[in-house]
């Protein structure tokens, strides 16, 4: 019925693939009745069903032999029975993936503007590689040991100073590498396109509080290249969480009609806290005009309080 609260055209399936942070509204239809020759409803024998939750292959780290029981719930249509369900799992793939791109068709159509030739996708433009990186000693990172590494989108991990957020530094013309600010000063009717590539790890990405679309391409298991792009601009899926396939790529797009510093981050908490994120600074000048001193009074107060607490936690 919906993916990430966007109503979609109904489709039938015997399973739904749910990534971290994703939300689906579904209708469970287990056909509890059959009809006799007079069209009367008669309960089926065996009106008990297992509801299953199954970790996808490559998306979990459960040890062999220590997997949780996939039978996580029971559905009954006969309230007087105490029978245990005997249903078995359907034969679908357990491969780590998203729901099929073609299945998530929004009810309300929305077309994505195609990039002009001037801003067409290029191999080295708007391309961000996601994965584990080794520490950079020249930037004050912790020294390497046998296990240390950080997550990042692009060349730098995101390290935010909660006492000094981006929104109170809109006069900046340059940004520290640690803030991973990607300026996008495009007109209000323009679209922003970002290509995100992966190493060998499946990553659920989220653009905080923005509804992005899988513009131009479904999630692909292939290594990114211009030749692998297959654009779809006519009503692609709209959502705010998508799975980045291992060794693959996704292309996302959103309209530049809402100025702000929007956070693109992983939905696995410890990945995000160790740097797997970036900020899309959309129309900085327009934000600066809106964020007057009066409007930022509460933000400034909270930031000072946070700074005081951090420096004097006890």
C-alpha cells in the first residue's frame, strides 16, 4: 500500500524485503474461507499461519547454527482453536536486496527533470563511494591499530560538533573536511542528482526528512559506470530510505525547492556515528536570509547549553 509513507500502486507478493529504517504498509490476505455451492463462507481447515521474519543473506551477522527462529508470530482466523500453525515458507530468494524497483510505483505521478547536457552524469562528478576507510594520520585521526577503520561517504568521515552546527555558520565560504558539506546552489526548480557507489557491504542510506526518488536508476548490483546507467525519470519510486547494494550503486535525486542542510546518512547507528554521512547544503544564500538572528536564538541557546554540558559533564 505504501513505502516510506508514499502511497504506491497495489501489487501482490508472498514476501516483503524490509531494510533498516524502511517502512511499508501491507494488507495480509491469507484466504481464511472457502465458499460452498450456495456461496456460503466456510472456514478452511488449518486457518493458522506463521508470520516469518528472516534475516537476508549478506545483511546480517548471525553465526551458523545461531540464527533466530524465523517464526516470529501466528495469525489465526478461528478464535476458538489452539492448533499450532503448520504453514511453510514460500520459495523466495533470501538475497540481500530491496523490494523490486518496478513494484514501488507511486500513486501520485511525479516526473524527474532530466539533467541538461551541461550537468550530465560524469564519472568523477557527484560520485560518492561508501565503505570502510583507513585512518588519515595527517588529519589528526587516531593512529592505526589492527582493527581501526572508519565509515565514510566519499573521502572523509562526518564528524559533527553539536555545539557548532552548520545552520549557525552560514557565512562560511569554506568548510572543514570533517563536516563533509556538499554545496548545491542551484535554482529552486532544479534537481540535485547524487550517485552513490559501494564496496562489498550492503548499506541502508537515508536522506533525513527529505523525500528523494530513485531517479535515473534502480539499485544496481553492477559496478558503476556511465554505460551501466539506465535512466527512468517518469514516476520512479519516492522514499527516504534505500538499500545500497554491495559492489553496486544507486542514483538518487531531489528537487532544490527546500533550502537547508540535509543529512544523508546510514541507518545503521554505529556506521552513522563513526562517520558514514554527509551534508547536502542546499541553496546556502537562501537559508542565510531565512535564518535571522531572532530565528536562531533558540538554536544558539541550546548549542551553548550543550557546549557547557560537554565541557563539564559532572
